[in-house]
């Protein structure tokens, strides 16, 4: 038992050591950080709206709670100062005929409660501003306006955060692996994508980027060099009718970066295939982008996806997501170059023997002298 656990632990450590770094995770998050940025952090405050929207919920709620509590306490201090200057507090022993700026403020706690009631417009009626001093009236107007601004900003930010199209992207899923097999007589890289909602993405467009390290003829090493990967669907890659899972594929021809890869060498390659799906959310008309990535260990050579759509007896179409990422082994050439040479050989053979226009000319030879 101990030897078995030790073997499993060793294999786990070996697998972790072989694990490649990703730029884009499977759920679409980008794994990158910026260091030694020369510009000050205060530049993000210029676009404060985007900064607030990009914050995590815990930071966003912390900022809003702090803003409310801070404004209540700050104005509570100001109301206390007004009452102190006007000598409305009980410690000054005001006369019976004394009219305070704010009635029933007896200390810092009551001033804080009046500040809260003013800003959130609760209005219990026990404390109120009188017409005795203009300072209190001006402070009341200023706090009311500031409270409306804070409320509007908070409600707008929360609503925008909830309705962001990034949440719609969570209901678009890609297959766990990409596969390479023949499709229509051509070697293709295939990926399956599904929309988990019945509402469509309008104007959907699918494309990919192959990220790898390249060395230019001048000897410059470019990390994360991007190569365009064109994906197509049988119905076209523009304006997809994305109501059921689709299988997108990339044709591995001479212009494809996968052309010189083979089944035996693809695991030794160093690349990351990032797939993008852009579209417009039907309900909100907001643009949406879904991302995922595949590393060489997640590209299966010689497989195809299992069928997923069937028809029930009631005439409905049923999608079985249990087979969404399931693959089936099929006979596949071990490299695109071999498939290309095989087709070329058959074409040459056909041109050489089956072409009716082929004529073999034989020149007449002269009689041999004895």
C-alpha cells in the first residue's frame, strides 16, 4: 500500500513538472501580470467607472460600504460642529426660548443618527432642521445631493456588473480536447462548442490564434508570437445559427502551422491554441467574447467526436451533453504531409495511365547494317 501511494505521488509530481504554462486558462482568464509599469496607479482613477466594474465583488462592496459609512460619519461630525458652534448641546444649558439649528441633537451619537436619516431620506421626524441658521440648511442640501450621487453610482455599478456580457460567456462551453482526423477527405483539427442557453448569440464569429515562440531570420526571439488560425463550420463561420452544439474545424493544408506536425511529434511541440467566439447577446445587445485554449497534451491525433444530437420519438431534437467531449478513435494519417503526398501520388498515377489523351510516340529506327 505504501509503495502504491509513493508511486502515485511520484507520478503526480512528474505530471506537474511537465505541465505547461498557459496564457489563457480553460475558462478564458488571461494568465499575465504587468511589472515595472512606469505610469502611476492613479491613471486608473481617470477611468473610475471601468476600474470599479473590473473590481471583484468583495472589493466593490467594501468600497461602497466604506463610502456610505464614511459619508455618514463625516457629516455626523459636521452636524455636531454646527450644534456645538450654535451652542445647541445640553452642556451649554440653553434657555427655554433657545431655537437650535437641529432639534434633538444631544451629542455625537445623535448627530450621526441625524446624518444617516438625512442621507438615506428615512425621516423619522424626531430630529429636524429649523430655519434658525443658514449653515445647517446649506449642509442639509449638500448632504442630500451627495447621497443621491453615491446611491446612483452604486446602483449603476451593481446593475452594470450583474448584466455584463462576461456572465453570458459562462454559458458557452468548449470541448475539453481538440481532435485531429480526416473530414471531407482533408486532415482537420476539430473543436466542439455548445451554447447552454436557448437564446442565441447574434452575429457569432469564430477564430483562433496559435501562440508559440519563434526566431526571426535576424535572430530575434519572439515569445508568444501569434499566428492566425482560420476555423470554419459547414454552414460558414459568420452569423452562426448557434442553437445546438457545433463542430468547428481548421483545415491542415500547406498554409497551416500544423502542416509539419505529426502524431509522433505533436507532444514535443511548444504552442498554445487560443480559440475565440465573438457574438452579440440577444437580450441586451451587448458584445460578448468567449475564450479557451488548448496545449499539445489536449490535442488528440486520430480521434473524432462522438455523436451528440439525436431525434426522439416525439419529433424533438435531443442533445446529450454526456458525449459532448467524448472522442472515438478513427483511422487517420499520422501527418498532413503524408496525406498530401498520397493524394499527389494518386493524381500522378491517374494522369499517367488513365488519361485517354496520353499518347506514346515511338520513333522509327533505321535498318541495322550487317
